[in-house]
C-alpha cells in the first residue's frame, strides 16, 4: 500500500468515525476512543511499525510520521492512542522484548485488541526517572513488586503496564533499574483517576502496587538494564509526540485563519489588519518549521542514524509551537475562542501538558546542550 493510499484510508476513517460533533461529545463527556482501536487495527495502522518478519507491514517511519500528523490534526485523542500502542508498546517489545513476549503481545497490539501503558513517573520521580523507588525483589522463581506510580495515562484500559522498578541497590542509580510487563488485572494493583484540566479523553491514574507477584518471564529485557532499554526507544515516543502535536498545531492555525477571514470589524475582515496578518504569518512559519523537524527526524530514524539530539529538538519545537499557536489563536478568536463550544479552547487547554509531559522541555534542552559537548549535566 502506498503512502497516499494509507493516508486516504486514515482520512476516510477519521471523517466517518470522528466527525467534529463526535469529537466535542467525547471531550465533554470524557469518553476516550478506545472503541475505535479494532477498526484502526483492521486498517493496518498499528502494523505499520512492525517488520514483515513479525507479521507487520514494515513501513518507513516517514510514513508513520505522516499518519501521526494527520491523526493529530484531526483529533489528538485518537493520535495519543496510536502513539501509546506504537511508541510505548510495539517499539519496546520489538527492541528488547523476548521472542516469547513478542509472540504473546505483538499480534493483539497490531490488531487493536490491547495496548500497553508506560508506568514510569512516581510522586518524587518525574523528569528524574532514575530516582524511582518502586522496588522488585526476587520471590521464588519470580518477582514481587511494591511501589507507587503517578500520572499514568490510559492505565485503566491498558491490558499491560510496562513498569520500571529498582532491582539493585539504591546507590546504583540507573544501572539498578529493570523493566517488567505487569498485567493490569494482577492482584495488588489499585488505580485512582486523577482530575486534570485538559486531555479529557486521555485519563491519568495514580497506581498502587502492593505485593504484586510476577513470574520470571515478566522481566522485560535484561535485569538492571531497564533505564538503558527505555533510552533506546525514547526517539520513537518523542518523534510520535512531535508529529501529533504538529498536526494539532496545524488544526489550530486553520481555525484561526478561517476566523480571520470571516470575522468582520470596522467594515473589513480582521485578517486584513497587519497585526493579525503578521501573527498568522508567524503561526504558519512555526507550524512549517515543526513539520520540517518532524520529517527530518523521521528520515534519521529510517536511516538508523543516531538522533538523540534531533528527537529532543523535535519534541521541544513541536510542543512549544502548539502552545504558542493555540495561545495566539485564542487571542485572534477572542470570545469565540473562549466559548466552551470552541475547538480552539480544547486545543489550547490540552496543549499545556505537552511541554512537560513525556520529558520536560527544560530537561530536553539540557540533553541538546550535552550533545553539543558544552559540559551540560543532562540526564535524559
């Protein structure tokens, strides 16, 4: 299937299943589009990232990025689910999962039957992921996990949690962390939904893990190399976020452009005023810059080239583009944007999460600085 055919099928799916009124209904009612996952699986969207040898379509990341741009432009709520299945689930399994784990999970992930949630953050460990306190100790032939995770998106609906836990002494830091595949129906797991101001269709949870008993094969990757494993797939999740929020920024720009052409004040459309026209021009340039960075990063991923710096840059540029474009859009729309029925206000309030979610931009700037060999002490 060509890229144009893939994108046409995505567009048809989105317009049929998520028309504007349905997006607003789900947002107002806090109804995530989990029910659309099987249809996405039928379209082969989740299989794009899976090599043909594993039963997938083996698409280039450039194709995946274009799909993410389109999903993000239409409805971030469905783009976030796509990113979770691909970035947190499939790419983790394909990169450091065992053959048995891949046989168990890759097929249902591709079909849209299940997805995985990454349970990384803790009350005292957000950007400083190496500070996690959740602990896994040997228990017979398996493991016993105790701890707490916080702000874990889509955890209740996920079939599996990818849980980083400390298996070595605290002084070991990153080398003492291992990853585990934890079924969400395991005894000892409790979840509490956390109220928040945006992203209504991406619920977040506080998770308690009390004496969660796991078999030996629940270990994902090598013992003690969990942090290194996470770092090895970060560019996929950061590329995914950059693409989808760039799509959302394009949506915000189009809403602002339409309003500027139609809203008449002082006998002419407000877009004829230079101050508005220049603001829209700046918005256009920022979105285009973000898209170029997304596609550049996709090209590096396809080449297998090192892209730690570029992945951090793409995430920073894209998330700050969305924040600035939606803020400018709210100013251009004024009261029309402040209405609860406005699509702009949804994009605006949702956008505030992304500059610190999945890696705070301040920390990522330190990553860029370290890659420049300026003596920065960046952690991720």
